[in-house]
């Protein structure tokens, strides 16, 4: 997943986390900020639209199947993203 996130960031997309939990327990999943509606097409191309389901939540494109663990969370939050 690091490679996918790095490719999204390299293309100028803002990657973040979305809490998809039940309200009592957090479940962070991959999300990408949508600045323009056309961003969905570009993000789907990078992620592989045929591999993962996605849904919009506000201005986010959320991938419920792509759970974020501690390592990936730290990678997303890091200011320095060396090539993977």
C-alpha cells in the first residue's frame, strides 16, 4: 500500500485517513481528498479501479477495504516521503 500512497502523493493528491468505525471503535481506511470531480478518474487509475471498491464521503474518496495500520498512518503523516 505504501507504493500506491506514494504514487498518489507524487501525482499531487492529498492522501489522508477516514474513520470507518462503528462509533465505538476506530477503523482507519485510506482516503484521498477530492479537489475536483475529475480527480476520481485520476485516483482510480493510480489505485486500480478494478481492484478496490470506493465511495465518496463529503470531499473524500474512501477505500473501505484498505485499512490503515500504524506504519501506513505514520507514512501518510510524514513530511518526507522517500521513494518506496
